[in-house]
C-alpha cells in the first residue's frame, strides 16, 4: 500500500479494497520499523490515529466519506495539536501539551484524516538541514549520512520513505520546497494568506505559510483543497474563494508561458543540478510551453533582506517564551530577571538565540531605519520584480536549491553557508507568492528538485503544470533503497 499515492489510496478505500484502520496500521508499522534510522517523528500518535481511522471507516460505511476520509497523514510539530505534545523541536516546548488545535489540524481532522504523529523539524523552523532540533537531526532516506533539508525535514523524510502518504509543512524561507527537493518529493508553499496560520507556532509572521508535502502534484491539490480557506482567527488569512485544485490538473500546457530568470541560472548551481533543470525545461517545451528568459534583478538581495526581516519578527514572536506561562522554566530562579534569562538561555538552542540577537539588534532604536526599514524597502523591490515578470509570463521555473542534500555536520559551523541553501526559495516568501518544488531527476544518486513559482493565488496553475510534468515523467515514483518493503 505504501507505494500508492493519496489519489490511489482514496480510490482503494472507496472500492473497499482495504479499510482506513488497515491502511493506518500499515503506516504505523512502517514508522515503528523504519523510523529508527530516520528520526523523522518526534511523537507517534498510534492510538489516536487508529481511533480516527475507525471513525473514518464508520463514516464511509454511512456513505459520508470525502476524498481524504481515512487517509492518514503526519503533521509538522509546529502545529498545535490538542492534548498532544507540540514542541517545535525545542527544549523550550518539550513539556508543552497544546490546549487547542491549529486550524490546519482541525481541517484535516474534519476531513477524516487520522494523524500518525508529529514530525521532527529545525527548532522553531529555523534552519535548512533539520540539525537544530533538540531531538537530534533527521536523516535523508536517500543517504543516511546526509540531511533531508529543513526546516520541515521530518515531514519530507517521512513522506520520501513512505512512512506517511503525506505530511504538512511550513515555509518561511523555503522550508517546504527545500526539503521536498532534497528528498525527492512534491511540496507547495501557497500564497501568503491562503492557509490559516492560527495555531501554527509563529517564526516570522509576515513570511510563514503552511502547505502540503506529498508525492505528486495531484496529492498536493487534494490536500490543499482541505487546508486552504478563510479563517476569522487569522487576520492575515485572505477571504477569497478556494477553487477545487484538482479540477484544472488535466489542462494541457500548450501556450503556457514559462519565465526562466537568468539570476537563477547563474553560477553557484552544481553543474549536475543545472543539467536536471535544463532537462525539465526541455520537457516543458515538449509539452507545448513557451520558455522565455526573464530577469529578477533584485533577487540577489533576498538572502540579506530575509536575514534582517525574519530574525526581527522572530525576536518579537519568541519574546512570549519567558518561562512564566508555559514552556520550559529554569530550576530555582533567584528572582524574576533570573527566571527570564535562565529559562530562555537554557530553553533555546544556539541558532534560535543567534536569530533573536540579530533581530533585537536590527529593531533597536537607531538601527531600525538602517536595517529593518531598509530590508522592507528591498522586499518591495523584490516583489516588484516578480510583478513585472508576471505581466509577461504565467509561471517562473528554476532550481529549488543550488546543490543536492549535503552531509550531516557539513554546514553547521558556518551559518552563512547554511543560509545560502535557500537562495532560490527566499525571494518567493518575501514577495508572498506561491512556490512548488517537485522531483526532476538525480545527481549522483540524490534527488534534484525543480521549482515553479506562480502569481498570487495561482496555486491551481502551478499544480496543473506540475501534474502535467508528472504525467510524462516518473521521478516522483522513485523509492530510496532500504525503504522499498
Ligand atoms: N532556512 C530558512 C531559515 O532558516 C527558512 C526556514 C523556513 O522556511 N522555516 O530561516
């Protein structure tokens, strides 16, 4: 069963070939047997999953099943789950049992999707390798010596190894697309405001967005149908109708205009990665798309702008973790100040502290104009570049990452090199656009992802373009050695 897509599993459930209980059990068994190698789950919720699976089967028996009823999925441990530990992979929240559900969790529960567990991630979603988790790094199923990418590395590894048919992720600067690329799966970061952020622990509020990670664009469409939509509990969630993302998957691509930004094809990309991206462009030409060169002149400023904006917002968001109301508290504080400083000093890891310090500095009186305001102005220029591009083309295509999965420990001592892993993904968050990554080939046995970027609320077009590509290629069906059976 584990080699099937959600669309296939859903058809199997509908035909009564297996029950949701059987399906859920088979994934729980795989997690038990195989996750010792990967460390992709922080918490396994087998009992809850089976209870939900029984309810899904009962619902189906009554003829009330929807397309995802009975399909088990995993959730990134950044989403609040009522009664279940929600840690953000931080010592700070190691003891936190959420009293409520995130909207994304509620929507999947209402659709009838049993939750298999909570997936590992970089601490507070800060990282590109899943090495900043207090629960230890996640391994890439394609090579256990390598990282799965981050910050949604647990979700990516679990899906790639078929420990779950799909998982949720969040993407602030690339955290759905980059790990999807490094593990050979498909993931989409929707337009900012498309999916509710309520109950999704905030990293950088103006950039964070949740999205699905699965094997195919079709599966992502089914999942986004559930996730997307207005939520009055998130003031940045946009009240705009949600199309059925599966309805347009089969549209032919003839005449689709694809922009190839010259800045994304410049040096820095590994030659083998470049070759895969060029092959993807050739495939799109064969499908009738018209590929044209474009320029995003300010995209080189996206990493520096992001590393002012994101830390600034994180320093403000993470101020709530003070050891008073919930989360980690240091032992025997002398006084209130000691309680604050030691709880935070002991509860947060090095990367989170680095960001809080950078952000606090950038927001300080006297520096605000020089850094934060400047970065916001650059952000506008980046968004304007895309706006100009989308007046000429329908979608933009480029690499998701400059390299394939790197070795564990390879970049941990050099934060700036680590930050550059997101060089092609970050501009999309700064502009608030939707972006998708899907597998497009291999370089030395490791998956390579191609990125498609769309205009605002144009997720359907990205999913259509990815689905058509996947109808003519089979990269998305490959299984890492050791996880076949
Ligand atoms: N790697 C980027 C960072 O560390 C992006 C993380 C994310 O998208 N959550 O900030």
